[in-house]
C-alpha cells in the first residue's frame, strides 16, 4: 500500500464536555460516546496513519496555533463549542492557518446551512425541487400559495432540528400553529413550507472530488413500512436523537432498487450540486418522490455524518466496505486533493 501524503492526522471532534442543544437533553448521550469510540477504533485500524484526537474546544484554537497539524480530519459536525451555526468556523480557522483539512470549506458549509438557498440554486440548475414558500420569522404568515398537505421545517439547521411529527400539516390552521411554534423556537430564523413529498426517499453518497473522480456509493432507500401508519412518514428529529422513539427503532434503511435511468439522473444531479456548492471529499444528497413519482431534491449534506450507524456508512456497507474502509475512502480523497494542489 502506498504511503499516504500525510500520515500524521489530527482529528477534530465535538466537545463532549460542553452542552449541545442539538442532542437529547442538551448533552452528549450514550449513543454519542459509542459513535466516538467506534470511530476511533476504526481509524486506529488504518495502521499507515497516526492519529491525534482534538476535542477540547476551550483550548482547541491555541492548540492549533501552537502545534499546527500536518493534516486535519474535520469530524467536528457539532460546530465550534457545539454551536451548529459555527460549524463553518473551524474550517475557516484552519484556512487562515494554512492547515489542510478534509471535507467542505467554510463557504460551502455556510451556504448549505440555508436549505432555502440550496433549493433556489438547485432550481436554477434544472434539478427538480419541491414547491416552497419561504417565510421570515419576523414577517406575517402568508399561506395563500401553499398546497396541503404541506411539510414545514426551519430554513437553517442540521440534524432534523425543528422537524417533528407536527411538521406535516393538513390545512392552514395546523400550518399557522406549527409555524408560530418554530418562530418562537428560532426567533431570528426563517421557515420553509413545502409540498409534502409522499413517495420513496433516496440518498446518494459521493466520495471523492471532480478532478480525481468519485466513488458513488450504492443508493439508499428509507423504509417506513415498520412505522405506525398513524405517524407521518418523515425522518423527524427523534429518528436521530431518541433511541426510545419509533422513529429511531421502526424506520429501516436498505439498498434502493431503482431503474438505471433514475439512478443516472440522481447521480448526475448530485455531481452537479457537489461541484456548484463547492463540496469536497464527501457529501450526501437526499431526494424524495412526489405523489406522481417525480423525484425532487430534499437537501444537500456536505460533511455528512461519519458515524458507524449513519447513512453514508450504511451505503458503504451495501458495497461490502467495512467501517474502517469507509473512513479510509474519505481520508484518501481529501489527501489526494490536497497533495494535487501543492
């Protein structure tokens, strides 16, 4: 096996010592510690690398200044000090220091944090998107152009925050109530009111870069068949944060069975978005079909979840890859890119 360009790798992570408003109870939980431990074990199996883990955000900036890493594996998806709106700040700091790192640059993370902007950009590039109404929290709620049932979520955010069972609304009264609640929860934010896409839901995973080429992971499909029929068929916040919820236990994932033409279109859409949004090294693109079968973009996830039970690793598993091999693909894609730029 060829010697990696940067065998010494500093892995930047979220800080388990601090509160995290995105997690259940506002703190790291058992499943989060398990994800960290599994990731560290999988990385240590890559014996051609030497890993250092940096997760104390109180000293992180001074550590990076005094001991600049040769290369950073940026797995800090919680944001600096576990503030999701500051996820882009860590790569921005690394850019100022001239330290090479994996994953999306700060500009891409900032852009993709706003789902409304991503939808608008995708629409201009001919990628099918759901009908949508954009509402500022500070403005009157106007629902004249909304078709019901509708799906409501914050325009900005990660980890399905703000998406609950109540996000699927059947009429203007339900929509008004839910939007008012989101505006209280996110008083400086904006809300998206979209047509509800009720058909099959897919994810496309790309690892690599346009210049060197991509590994296209097998397409994933969300399986809602085990979910109580009374519950909305959505990936609510509970599906990522509450192991006791049916959204966690009863939703499954499997390799999609779709025709070649549909597969080509979804991969083509994803490649275009990857390049236009400035993604790097790896990303996940989520799509869902409407009631007539037309597949439309849900969202783009640069620096998609690296955890062992995340969608990307599931997709790698469909291709027979181990968790270590999946993480190695990300590392190699980033290091090849960096080495080619020097």
